[in-house]
C-alpha cells in the first residue's frame, strides 16, 4: 500500500488531496499507468507527465525510479522561484 499525494492542479483534476493505493507497480511510471487506467479524471491529470514532478518519501525523484520500500508518492507541477 502506497500513500499517493496530489498537489495544485493535479489535486483539482483528480478531486482528492491524497489516497492509499494498492499497487503492484515497480516504478513511478508504472504507477502512473495504473492510475491513468482508473477513470477519466486520472487520465486527464496524468495526460502529460512532462508537466509533472514527483517526490518519493518527500525527496524529488524521477518517473523511472523504483517504488520498492517507498511509503509516499507525491505528484505536483514544477515550482517556480520568485
């Protein structure tokens, strides 16, 4: 079981800030594919992953990163400084 957290417009499209997900995904990309297949709101949120960033257990990561041992996956748009 992995806790998946959504921020900003990702949360708005999916409609929940976080959820516990039962998954067999080996990587973040695999998890995204599973989520996309759930329903239209997930497909819309993950339509363009180049517009997303991911953090594993609160550390910035990549979509090809392994999920083994990970407790939390967070998806969010890129941050800009200012």
